């Protein structure tokens, strides 16, 4: 454990929704919900205006619509999110190379690696970083925790949300953590919390009562040891900017070519479980799922999909891999099949005892227009019109597309409706705006 508060955790506030509000002036100050917009969709991010109505990440979109029917429900624009993330991570790497991204909107930073860092001036030092991030991203804000460990830095970043800073004084970690609900510790989700509640454990302080051996008996060796240490704020993990492991994968070459799609899906299930086991064993998760297929003539292809958040769930990996296999022609048989995960992070937040067999179909980034052929217009999508300029899709259906013409640099703009096949209407790459 460090003697100074010098590990920073930065979490961009309501990231996806904030990018949408920044780029769509008519949505500023209004509830915005980003995620799957179909009947089986799941909320990826809700703006703070929507959170006031009870909308939360991972909530079913149908429930979110019931709670906040007047919100703007938008599909993801991952080019825009990646560009904003690139700017933020670039600013953090100006402080030090010891930056460990957890996702597009989260990162740990080892401030002690910067020769100009003074623990006594941490508020001013971090404040200048946050001001630069807001300026460079044209309005995005972040919440930050600074502490002597990764655990407490991450917990600290939750305390003064949004757009806040909390410094955990060295030596006060256990006292700050103790009164919190056990769910404050990563890995304690609803199912695990319920298991602990039945034992009379609801707060972190109460979690410290059982011995390490007792927690291991209740939760298993890895989880029991981890929670025993973390409940006492014992965390000596360092900030790791690069991972030796870039991906985790399993593949198999068959004696005879297989063309039965149902059988191939059974194989994918088995491979997904193996990949998930390896991820969990190493305490990591990943966002990008890839399948590798080799046809009877040895022609080899890969297909990938990037999830909205990292996962180590076998059910999610399997469902995503099956959706990728559905796009492939297997009629002439496959001689090799593989499933892999990349985009790895070491902060696994999935519930320790979630019933993953009941998981919903995963939300995947929309394919680009060039990949999907005929354009599938979805709300929030960046478009441009030969006569009206740049805007975004307000809604679509019945062969029509409604567009609001505005960008982050304009006031709220007018709304027009066009035929879905209007040749003057085209997809616009996020971030490219006509002058």
C-alpha cells in the first residue's frame, strides 16, 4: 500500500449520453438514453436527466421507455465516442505513460510517476487536468478519485459525481469504506449481495466480521480471498499501462468438415465457456468478440463485434459469437472454428453469482454503412444532406427518415422528413462536419 494518495481513477460522466448532448444542441439539458433501441435492447448509458427518472445502465430499454417516455432513445455512435476517448487518454498520457484504460471512458493513472506531482497539491494538479479535458473535448466532464490504491481511487470517483473530485486521505481508507454498502466493492452485484444479506452482511464493515476462511467457504477460494482483502481496503495493485495478454481464444480443427449450423453453435457454446473460464481465472474481461472460421478449401476468415462494455460472461460471449456465425456461409463445411476475446481490462465488475444462462442478447456496436449494404437508419445516426447540410436521424420507419439538422457548433436546428432511399441523404462519419 502506498503512503500517498497518488493513484487516480478518472470516469467520464455519463459518457455516451454526454457526447450525444454535446453534439446535438436540441438535447442539452434533456433526458438522453443510449443503447439498444429494439425490443430486447439494454441501456448502455443514461444522462443525468434520465437518471432522475430512475433509468440506469443495463436496464431493459422497454423499462427505460416506461420510466422516461419523453427521453431521446439513441443508438450508439462509436466513432464519436472513440474520438472523445482518444483526446482524454492523450491528455492523461501527457501526465505519465502509466495510464491503464479500463474502457473508453475510464482509466487509472499513476500520478507519482510525474516528477511535478506533489501530493500536497493534488487538488490543483488534478483540477488542471480536468479543465484541459473539458476544453479539448468541447464540454465533456469527468469524476475523479485519488487514493493510495486502485480500489479506493475507483470508489472515490463515485463519491462526488458528476464533475467532482474526491481525495481519500492515506490512512483513512478503511474508515471511509466501512459504512458503505457491500456492493461498493467491485464484484459484489445483486446476487452476491443477496447471498451476503442472508448472512446478515449488508455493509463493508459487516463484511469484515467473517474470517477469511469463512468467506472462502461461502464464496469460493478466489472471491472469498479477494473480498476479505478488499473489505479492509487492502489493495497493492500497480497501474499497468500495457498487458502482455492481448486476447484470449480457443479454436479447434475438425477431422471432418462440419456444415450443420446447430452443431457448430454447440461447439461455440463450449468454446465460449472455455474462454470465459480463462478470463475469470485471470481476473480480466474483454469487449471485442471474434470468431475464426476456415472453410473446406482452407480459405480463412475472421468476424468481430465490439460489445458496449467488457464481459467475462460465457452466455454473452456465446450469443455474440453465434450472431457472427449467422453471417457466415457454412454450407460447404468448416474445418476450423475459433472464438476469441480482445480489448481486455483487469477490472471485472460482473456479479460474482449472476445467472448468465438467463442473459439477454448482447448489445453490439452498429456496423458501418459500408458493411451493411442498404442503410439502416437508426436514431442518433450522423447524416448529411446535399441541400440541408449535416444533422442526425431523429427517427425512421415506413420508408421515411426524419432528420434534425444541427451539429455541436450550431444552435438547435430544423427537422425535415425524407424518403429512406433519398439519394441526397447519406451517412456521415462522426466528427466530419461541413464548414
